[in-house]
C-alpha cells in the first residue's frame, strides 16, 4: 500500500508563536459566513426598530456632538460641514471600538462552544469584525448620501482619485481593532475585572483621538505623540480625502506599520494561548 504522508490532524507538544494554521479558515468558510449572519441577526432580533439602529445610533450621536461641540463649545471644523465632520469621526471610531469590543470577549462569550467542538478559534473574532464591516458599509451609505447633498451645494469638493484610499483607511481600522481585541481577549479570559478598566480606557481613548475635534488643535510636544495614535491618521486621512485636505502619508505609513505589528502580535498571542485558555475558562 502506498505510504500516506498527508495528514488532516497533527498533534504535538510544542507551542509555536507563528503557527497560525490560517489554511483552516478557508476550509471552515461556511461556518465563518454562518457566524457573520448570526452576529448580524442576534443584535437586532426582538427590537422595535430592528436593523434601523445601524443608522439611528450614528445619527443621534452626530446630532448630540453637533449641539455640544459645534453650538455650545464651538469647536472649529475648518471647511468641513459640521454634520459631516462629526459623522466621519463617529463612523471610524465606532468601527474600531465595535471590532475591539466584539473581539476582546471571545473566550468568555464562547467558552461552552469552544469546549464542545473543534473549529479554528480565530473564526469567531473574524466573524465579528466582518459583521461590523457590514454595519460600516450601511453607515457609509448614510454618510455619502449626506455628502452628495453638500457636494451639490458646493460645500464639499467632488470625489477624486484619492477616494481610492478610503478602503485602505477602513481596512487598517478593522485590523487594528482585531489585533488589539485578540491580545486583550487573552487577558480578559484570565482576569475578569479588567473589563471595567478597559471600558474606562476606551472612553478616554476616544477623546485622545480626533473624533470631535480636528487634529490641528493639538500643538507643541503632544503633537508627535498624538499622531502616533493609529486612529489619528486614519480619521484625519478619511476627512482629508472627503473634504479636500492633504493626506499625511508619513504618519499613514507609520500607522500601517504599527497596525501590522499589533495584528501579528495579537494573532500570535491568541493562537499560542487558545488551547490553554479553553481549559482554563
């Protein structure tokens, strides 16, 4: 009989940092799509407004920020219409925070499923990010609908070739949230009280990012550190493309490097600890 050297399973005692087994994700793509569908349906079942919450949440938040920061505090928004300015920051921030929050509890919310059946654990956080990507797409339709209105009135420039950068901004945002969430999920599985601290840090992080104010307001010694926050070049780049500004490619390149570094570290830590944490929780 011919010798069989192709194995579907291989069990060893070693834990390698860069053994990600990404090929399994393709074999379980049907499960990935089903989990994405589950995430989309579960969030809006048994609600009065259903999927309309995808649009209502950024609309209400934008109006609140417009009244507080635009009318009362009077934060300047440059040449950008205030509604579009705040909505652009909210969309990017919500996508990042949703990806991070949806990933950081991977082990805690799926403990029973992980202990009963085998499948690549990385599929669960990936499905969450893809589901949030669908919601991002719906919110972008709202943004561009308002943008068209302002474009016809001459308040914003017509789309140009630099709009092809928009997928890059959102891809980096999603990967940043995924990488951070994977790393944090290992910590939250071991230390349950980290949830309160992390939620507090996340709220502070929003105000440390140019969500409700332009990056030009930050001067002095804080400016270089402010731009090292990966969300700063992503939000400002999105606004620069839409409102006719200049994209800072230097900080965008630094942002891409930091995001890839965090993603590699997050996936490596997640894969290294997934079997041990499955027994721990």
